[in-house]
């Protein structure tokens, strides 16, 4: 990975909807050259995916909360807490300290939380 790749990644991270032509203009490269770089970065696992960043209030979920989950041990956490089926949970993180898991939750209001 060279400096051009790093600049390309920075541009994509800021706005992944830019066309290859627009990225090429910013990098002083042709659109096909940018396309080849992006394809290689994806094949190499540097770019793992492209996601949409949603506006919570616009989708009816204006409340963002972080919830710490504490269990007796990690095996219990895995067995008893299958968070994947809960639609309000955006992210699940393993953390150190007093808690075992940190949940990022986006929901409509405190009642739903």
C-alpha cells in the first residue's frame, strides 16, 4: 500500500458514494486506475465493505444509547446473550473492565429502550 492508496482510503472513508471519476480527479488518476486500486484493496481485505450511515431521527430511532452488560464469565455471555436477533442493537463490542459487553443501541424512545 502506497501514499496514493492511503489518500484513496481517506477519500472513500469520508464519502464512499464518490464515483471513480471524482476520486480520480482528487488523486490525479484516471477512473480506471482508481477502479483497479479499489478492486485490489478489496481483494487484499483492506476494504472490507461499504456501509450506509443512517440518520437515527430520520428512520424513527432518535435515541442512541450505550449499554454495558455484565455476566459471570465469557461463556455465559455467549450462551445467554444472543444479541443478533434484536433489531435496535447496532453494534456489540467486547470490552475490558467491570463489564463484559458494550451494546450500541438505537431506538425510538426511552420506553422502547
